[in-house]
RNA sequence: GGGGGAUUAGCUCAGUUGGCUAGAGCGUUUGACUGGCAGUCAAAAGGUCAUCGGUUCGAUUCCGAUAUUCUCCA
């Protein structure tokens, strides 16, 4: 079976067991502060497990794109070195939400693996939870007995809490789990030792392929377990591993999931896979990382310098690094592999097809930029090494290696590789110490203590009423205290709320609660999964009271103006630039709006003018908002809606329509576009390959902006006696200024040359040195300098000391011909410093030319005399 | 969110106890050589040293803030 058939077999099997097949959620997670990427199949159902949202179907199955870069078994730096770890992988899963439990889950797992996919029973092992004294839990006999129907007792293994008790986090839903392992070793190996001795022992050929989790408890912050009213099943089977088992290979990378890419890489670097351990690792790293990067970019997550974008950048750079070091790629190459990946996986994930060009461009740009970083790093490293390494090899300090890494992004392993080539080494322990310090700093800064929710009132789901109302009566349903950096504040959740929680690029609302005359300020509102969380710096005296919740209406109104303007801008962009425009990000708050979109060149001034004019036209048309809060996804598409990217959609979506602009959007909008007043584009810039950013302001801000500029203009006009043609007046003025400037220079030049002649006449010779020491009338440091250098060129054996008053302050310059410096041991720097003391100043410079300033103008002549006195 | 850097000519970058007439390479322009292309040589233009404030006789250089950007950690 090829991988496409395997995927299909899984989904078809569970569809046959009354499961609803749903599509994979985006790999990049929004609205969950604890998670940047989907790292398990259950992520998109988290709200159901947490009880924040009812389940739409009680049985679901899917394949989910996941990304893991850290965790107990998963360190990014290990990926590629073995044959079965990945950054991005597919997780096949089936779920029961309060429906079937252990029995069906185990029976079906067996049916699929053994009866349908024909994995031999003698190669399979199951593990069950052995119990835990800490948590007062017994062994999971139920699971054991279910497995006994299919497997002999010596193929069932008791697993510890570490392996067989699954927890979502420190707190939350959890329960025992049962893993299915497959022994893929050759028969002679299997004869030597039974497979059960290798389960969970990191043997690459005895692997876990499916984990069946039975969620039956909730872990509280104090560590205690509480039985859940509804029990759930959550399973996850590694797709790539399943392919390896069914295709009879010894490595995930030998399956058709990866081989096409690896063949392409081998072709590009002109090496064969399977001939050299180091280049094999590099090829695996690249084949793996290519998937992670491409899927992230397709999901709209571009590489950047923090958060999720930074993780993507790091993965990409790791791939480049391996290619650079072990496959001798010195030019961008990863982008060329996207085509192969698309051919391989585009069927199951069509976003790879529609986004191919985008993905290629972004990857190429990133590769180029990282190769530049490497070049800079190599230069810096070269410079910090001694020119000839001492015999027996020098050692580069860990601090220096860390600076290269931390500040300049130069990978540590490259540092040590380059040093090895030079017969040197690097202090790795020192490097690690520095790294620990850095981590410590970050941890301390990020530490946040979150207490348990205090639940006041049980509700099924929070109701958001802020589309229609800005003031409403609410109850607090739960609250918790959060402490960060010695500052404490509270998270409040209401039964219903007029406050918009930050999401979809729109900033959260602020405002206040009021009860019994007591006000509680709401500083900000965030959306966490399906909860709308209000941030307050104190808890109301009586949290159980009925509150009036009041949104800051002015701020909200400005935000709405900007949000609707964003839709109009999106629409205008498509009209003016073409329908290839796709949203890549958006920020809307009460101050301004920011819109990132795909477009492959700079938007010209003329195009911007057109776009802005079009938006303002739409504003003046006073288009009335047409809002539909429950449209099926398909219906919305036929309406021509633009799907805002990265949102997590239910089966029903909200559609916002202004004239021909139709978008899926959860944000708040003006009743009619006229309210926006006007929009002004304030900037257009590039944020990444193929992505441009437009920033704009609307309504009051736009008006202020125009007023400020008009005021400025009229002020300038006023200064120019209210000229009729401002542009010409300024041009004339500049031209005149230019002319005068030149005249002054000419004049100064003449004056200086006059002074120069005079000075030449005043030369007196002391011991063969031509000495000039005078106070002159020049008031520019530059002019004095020029004069001094000219005289040096024209008079041999010169000793020059010039006093002048510059900007009201006395200044002295000393110039000594180089040969005089050498022969007489004179130093202009020391002379000038001594001389400046006469006028309460100081100075310095080089041996042949130095300057000094002072405070006491009346002592200028004395200072010049002092300087002269050094000539003997 | 926290730490460390960077910002100097159109581009890539040098520039240390604070005073070096602020430089290099590439690019641009001009001239010479050649039958033309290309090239070689010569010369020139091009700088608010990111912005604002402070210390100082004097700041590209030191200090602080801001902006932009890179990088590492969370």
C-alpha cells in the first residue's frame, strides 16, 4: 500500500463505525497562549475536553498535521539522526466524546491493524497502565482483559505513570492510556530476545504506533485527581510509522512519504542516499524540515524573529546548515524541493498546490538571508582567532562562541567544526554555561503563576453579545488570580459579555464593571480557546453580584472604523492589483490598521493613490453592513466570501458584507461605511518575500493627520509671505541658498588665502623650524583645519599654532610637519593640551595635528604663546 | 515577554584609550586607450555618521531615550 492508500484506509474504517471525518486544523495555533503549534491530534478538540464547548459529534476521526520541536521525546537537534523522529508529522486519530470507551476503542484498534491492515499478531504488543501509589490508582485491569482476547499475556506489558498515564498539562483532563507497539526486527533478531524486552527502550525497530488514551480524570492545581462526569477516548497513531510498518521498511524515511524528496536532494547535491552516514543524516534532516516549513508557510506562518515564526526560521536554518556543511550546498536549494513535496502530498493537502509559489519565494529569501548570516559569522570568527594558532591547538572561549551564536546567530556546531579544521577546539562547557544563564534570565522574566479557576456559576458556553450591545448585565462565572513579576491581576469570565476578546487581528475591548457603585476596570480582553477572558487588576468586593459590564464605546468605535476599513482596503487591493491578493496578517486597534498581503512587487505610488481613492469612494457610498451570523461554510463560499486565513472555523461561519466586499470575519464592524469618514494610507513596505504591508488611519486620526499637514503647509506659506506658488518659492529659496553658500565658500577661501599669505609673511625661524604662531579671524573649525593643512603642504619644517574664536569659544590648533615631529620629539597633542590650560580647556589629537578648546577668550593669545614656547 | 548586537556613500561594509581634512570594494558619471563590443587606466560626484537629548573645550566614537532591524532565550 502506498501512503495515500493507507491514509484512506484509516479514515474509511472509522467512517464505517459512524465517525464524522473532519479535516485537519491548521498547524499554526491561534488563540491559545499555551501552544504555538498543533502538537497532537486532540488540540482542536481541547475545548470539548475542558468543557468550554459542547461536542458537535460524539464520534470523530481525522488526520492532523502536527509539529513538535521540543518535548520529552522530541528535541529538534535529534531529528534526522535516527529513523523515526520528525518535526512535522501526521497524526491519525479517532475520538469519542462521552460515547464509547475502552472496549470499542481497543476492539476497533485491533480490527483495523490486525484484520484489515494485516499486521501479524505475533509482532504486536500492548501496554497498559500499572497503577500509581501517588495518585492512589489501581492497575488498568479493564484494558488488560480486553487485550487478552487478542494477545497472549506475555504480549501485554505493564507501563509506568511516565509511559502510560497521559496528561494534557500540569492541570486538566488526564487518564490512563494503552499503547500498541510493533516489533519490526528480523526473525533471527526476534529469536534472540523477545520483543517485549524492547518496548519503550528506544529500539528503532520496536516502536509505538498507536496510543489509546482514556480520559476519565481532571487534575487540579493541588495535584489531586477528580473523576470526570463524561469519559472520552482520544487516540493518536503516527502516520509515518504506520507507513513504515505496512511498507516493510526499517525507517520512516524509506517510505514513499519521504523517498521522493530524498531522491531529489541526492540529485541536487550529486550524492547517493545510503552511502555515507553524515550525508544521509543531512538528507533526512532536509526532507523532514522541508515538510514542516512548507506546511507552516501554507498555513500563513512566515519565518520571523519571534514566537511561532521564529520556530519556523530555526527549523529552516537547521536544514540549511546541514545542507551547507554535509552536502556542500552553498546556494539556496531547499526552495527547489517544494515542487517535489507538492507532487507528493498536494492531493491530501491542497494548500500546498495553491501556495506553491509563495512557499518557494519565502524559503528562498530565508535561505539567502541565512547564508549571509553565515558569511558574517565566519568573518567574525576569523577575526577573533589569533592569526597563527599555537601548536597543539588553541581553545576558543565559550563566552566568545556564545556571543557568536547569541548575537549573530552563528551556529555553535559550525564554530566548532571550523575550529577543528584549524586544529583548535572550543570550550563547550563554557558555552553551555552561558546558554544556561540566558535561559535562566528568560525564565525569570516569563514566570507566571496561575491559580485554579474559582467557579461561581456553571454554564455551557460563554455568549458574546458585543456585536449588538456595549452595555449589558452580567454574572462572573469564574475567576482566577495570575501573578507575574510581583504584579497580580485577575482573569474574569462572564456568563455573557459585550467585550470583544482579542482575535482575528482585532484588539480586545477595555471598559469597566460596575456593581453597588463600585467600579472594576477591565484593562484588556483576550480570547483563550473558546473562553473570553477579561483582565482586571482587582477582584470586585462581591464577585457573585450582578454587574453592569460597560465597554469603552469611543475606543470600540475607532476600532470598528479601522476594521471595516481593512475589509474595504482588501477589496480595493483586489480590484486594483488583482485577485492574487491574499491576506497574510492583520492588526486592527483604535489607533490604526495594518494589513499584510501577498503581492510580489512594491505597490507604486500611483497604485496606492488608486487604492486609497477607491476605499474612500466606498466609504462615501455609505454601504450598509449586511451581517449573517450563521452561514454554512459552503454557502459562504458560493457568496464569494474571502476566507480570512488561519481562523478556526466551526461548521457555521459569520459573513460580513459591505457592497461587493464579502468576508468571513468574527470582528466588529460599523453599521454603514460612511461612519469611517475617510482613510489615509500612511505607509507601504515589505515584510518578507512576496508579502507587503500597508498601514492606514481612519476617521478622527485621518482628520488630525490632514489638519496637521495643512497647518504645516500654511505655516510654511506664511513664512514665505503667503506665496502663491509654494513649490517654486521653496525651490528658488534653495537655489539661492546654494548660490550664497558657494559665494561664502569662495569668500572664505579668499579670506583664508589672504590670511595664509599674511601668516607666511610672519614666519620666523627658530633652530631651522619655520614657526607661525598667531591669533586669526576665522570662525569655522573646518576653515582653520583647511588652512592648517594647506600651510603644511606649502611650508617646509612647519610649526604652526593658530588661535581663533569659534562660536564664541577660544580654540587652538597646532600643526607640526612630520619630519619635525620625528626629529625634535615634538607632539602636537601634548603641546595643545598644555596650551589649553592657559584658557581653562583641554584637547588632543595626533602628534602632527591637534586641536583644543577652552572657556576664557581673553587668554587666547597667551595660549598661543605657550604653544610656541615648546619650540626650542 | 527578557537578553545581546546593528544603524556610516546608491549597495556591502571598515573606522579604539573622544580630536586621523570620515575611508575601502562594488555601482554611477566623465575622460583616455581600442574599428565596435568588452575591457584596462585615470578622475569625479555622492555623507544631517538613524533621530532626539546629555557629558565634554570638542562626540561617528561615551551615556540615556526613541525608531528601525538582526539575533538568542522563553
